[in-house]
C-alpha cells in the first residue's frame, strides 16, 4: 500500500522581503506573535525538500497547490482530500462553473460586493490576484472564457469539466501529489516549528502522522477546517447558511412556478432587525419556484442578511416591487389609461404592456384583489385600480424558511479577519537551525467574511 512519506525537514525562517513577483495571496502565521499575515508566497532560496500539505481538493486547494508549486518548484506539495476532488466545481453555475466576475475589476467596487470583510479587502488583496489575473491564468492555460451580460465569466464550452480538466492537468504537470479517501483529523505544532498532521482513512484501519513545513487549510465551510483552525489557535465565528432561496407561505405561488421577473426590487423585513439596512433591499432578476422565490436578487438578500436571517429563524416579510422602473403614480396613470382605451376588454386578458408581466402573474394579482371572472375594464373603479397599482409596487410575502441544504454552497462564518493581517509582500524563505517560523495558510472559504 502506498503511504505518504514521513516528512522530516529543515526548519525555515522569514528572511528579507522582496517585491519581485506578483503572486497569489496565502495566509501565514508566526509563532512569535498571535497575529497572522497574508503574503504573496515567493520562495527564492536554495533547493530543498520542504513540504506543503494542502487540506482539501476543492478549487481553492487545487489552485493554491498549483500556484505554490509554480513559484516554488522545489516544494513537495501534497493535497489531501477525503472525497472526490473538485466536486463542487462540477455542479457550480448549473454545471457551467462561474469562474469569476468580468465586470467588477476595480478593487473598491469588487470588495464592496462582499457582505462581510469588504473594508479589509479594499487594500492590496485583489491587487495580488484579482478577476483579471484569474481570467488571464485560465486563458494562458488553454481555457477560452466568455463574459455574460451580468458579468459572470464562464468557459466557452459551458461545461465545468473544462475547468476541472484544466486544474487537474496543471496540477499533474507541476508535480502536485493528490491523495484521496484520506481525512486530516488533527493538526498541531512541534517545538521546532513543524506541523504535525494526523491522517486517517475511514474505510480501513489506517492512521498516519506526518510532518510538514507549511499547512494550507482549503476545506471550505466543512467542520474539518474549523476544527483544524481551532487546534492551531484560531477562534471561529459560527457559520450560518448564505446564498439560499426563500420558502414563501403562499399556496397560489405554485401556479407561478417557473415564472421569471427580469427586474424587481425586493426588500427584506425581519422582526429582529429594528434599523434600516440598505443592503436588505436588492434589485435584480427573481424566479418563482414551487416552494417560493429564487434568483440573483434573493441570493443577494440571503447573503447580506445571512446572520440576521439566522437570528430570525429564517422568518420575516419580503416586500417586492414588480415594476421598479415606474413610479407609483405612473402605474396608476397607466392603469387608468388602459381602462379608458379598452373598456370592453376583459380585465384578466389585458393589461398595460409597460408592466412587462406575464399573464399568469397578472391573474395572480387580480385574484389577490378578488377580481375574478369576466369583469370588463369599464366595470373597475379607479379606487380598485389604485389598489392594484399599490400591490404591484408593494407586494408583501411571508418568508417561512430557507431552501434545502443542498442548495447552500456557501456559509457566512469561519476564521475572523481580525486574526489575519493582509500584506502585499513577497517572501524569501531559507533554511536555518537557529530561527523557527510557523507557516499556516488559509484559503478564502475558511474566512468569516466570504460568501462566494
């Protein structure tokens, strides 16, 4: 049976800093103090068999391993994964894999789209490796990309397999070692500054302890990563679901399942939140599902309101404006004009085209106003038209829960950024027997502020 080697290596220490390369950001800690530094890892030292152990073979882990091996070819990079590598990449973006955002390339704008930690990310972080760098990397490695109207970047093939094949091929080319079916169950540090990592195999009686110079935790939102971070001295902000759909208490919505609204303004109201929060109002496309609402506008609300929604047991009100580009008075005026122009038409069969609605939803609005049957426009009072206009601009729905767990790719929580100091520096590492530096790297999904 092939087993991982016993990693008995030289100590390493921080040397002088250099800004020779623009490299990917990792996160490093020193045993001389309790704060942690994010640095672009650039190792220009004597060739040595130093070891980096990566926990998790998701997109972050595989890409981080490739990057580390690229800028430090002498590193022995081993990725440990208990399941299948890149499994979430395969199903992300509806099986197409959304690589990055092609519209948000300004650092401040990009950071502003993160519900938590946006202030910390406004600095040098995205200078180290932003959307343009990501797109360039895939392009340089043979993946043709396209940017859709909403800014999402996908492979031209519209298949996540293209991204998976690229990452796996490059990892193999660089000499990254991938071990699957193995779990990292604990991590600690030795007196000489090495990491002591315990590996277990669930299917057989297999336990192994290895030493490593560097440890990268890229386990996403799994409990495994939080456990390891805690063992290494970090605190953890309790993770809560983010990026989920809303369950709505309205049996009539079932008839609208599949209806898409290109643009709505949706406002989230929660009893536990007594102040106005601008981010609890979002504008964008919305989709009706058989259990409630989904789509970009709902996912953004769930991300920005992740902790407030958790504190409210995922119950509250959703106020939706279905004609956000029209003022209330304009909606009233259009309804009155339509009534005067088509007095003998049935209300259920016609409505102002400016609303951009589908007939099924128009019927839903009328039924909620108790307007059913063969009523003609001429028989509708102006007061009733005002009521219809108000419902189109201010339609209230009762949120009774969130979508199923299988939809939740992201959680809000993890290692707080207060324990991480981000620096835009390159780092030289060299061997020494008199100084010790403890190096730990966290990939993005382990941090508390990240939601996508």
